[in-house]
C-alpha cells in the first residue's frame, strides 16, 4: 500500500485555502496539515479543521525562523494560499521548506496567466518567487485558476465586494468579445488534490479552468439568472489606454486593478490557449489531465447566487 503524502496548507481558512483543504480531505489520499498563525489558533474555522482530522501546526509566514523549519519537517508538500500581502514574504518560507526537506512547493499564485511586463504586481512579487524557487532547486508546481465564478457582482449595490464592483462588470471593453477563463472556487481543491498527486505536474505550471466566456456572455448569463435587463456601458480602447496610463502613474491598488482589467478584457491573456504558450509558462491543462472532473458552470453558479436575493 502506497504511503500517504503529508501536505501542509498555509491559509487553510481563507477562500482558496479552504477549497484546497476540502479537496484534499475529501480525496482521502493525504495526511492534511493546516499551517495556522498563532493569533488564529482558537478560531472556529481552525476547530472545524481539527474535527475533520486535520493536524494543526503553528506557522507565522511573516516571521520565518528555525521554528518554521521545524514545523515543516516531515512534510512532502507545502501549499501557500495565504493573504496576498504575504506573497513577497514567501522567499524565506521557500528557504525554510528547502531546509526542512520538502519535496514540492506550491506558491501563492492562484490567479490568471500572463506574460512578464504587463502586470507589475505579478512581475515584482509572484514572478520573483517563482524564479527563486527554480533558482534554489526546490521541487514546485505553479497553479493558476482564472477568475472565480464567485466574482460575479451582486444585484444589490450595498453588497458589492469592493467599490465599483457592479460598474466594472457591466462595462464592455471595446466590443466586449474577449474571452476569459472562469473557475468555481469550490472546484479548485478537487483539481489540486489530483495535481499534487501526479508526477507529471512536478516542476510544471498547471492551469485550472472551468470555462471561457466573453463579457457579453457574462451579461447574458446574469440577465437570465436575475430575470432583468442589465444596462451596460461601452469603453473605447483609447479610454482604456488612458485609464491604464493614469493608474500606472498613481501606482498602488489603482495600478493593480487597471493592469489586471487590461490583461483580462483587452489583451485576453486569461485563456488556456495562451497559458500553454512558452512565454506564458507552458502550462499543462488541468481539464486535459483530469477529464473525469466536471467543473461547475458559470450559469449554474449564477442561478444559485442570484436566487439567494443577492
């Protein structure tokens, strides 16, 4: 009988981390460990993980030291799914994993395909960590997941996830016909459980995706699910370029949002065809690797979401 691999998930109580934890637990193929910050050890979410048989180890990614190395000893795989603010701190975590004898490291990517030079946030943080992992010779798998289904905006403006959420989704950039890959966050863990148990994905980039849709198709899905007409506005390429230039001059969150929007809805980076290209990282297609997994559709999610009076 093959011995189970032991996997630690950092950020196991967050949105992506919780999906990964669910996928690994439900697969019954792994010894699952959750790396929890000391300040969070008594949270209900942590108690819930314990009740499902998950081992808890205290790991503070913002203060990596010898105790971190000790916490990672005996682990086969480290999965980082912590808050975005800790991405740059992963370099010390990678060193600790290497020292502890970890065989595979999955860094905090979980986003969308792109080439270098388009999104500064990616180049300066996620790309740097990927380069460092390769440089020190630590086994890895890089995983992107497209845009979450769960990013569909609520019908009620008071329930927006962030300012401008509804307005952003009802803007048609140029003709609104650029495709983007979407994935239901609940499916991420199902795919990850297969990916990390697969020797084909070691030292490779894998793209998880459910379906590809245009902004016009998204609006159509939303209208049918809500039973109402949604007013849209069209933004010209000239306007988009002007906004991007201004956002880059301002820096910060405005730049991050503008560069991602430009990558999504103008360049069309976020599709499997691009992800497979060498300049994007030469991704393996998770749906081709595991054709038996049937991802949830955006239509299914929309009908469920808007049926709950959002």
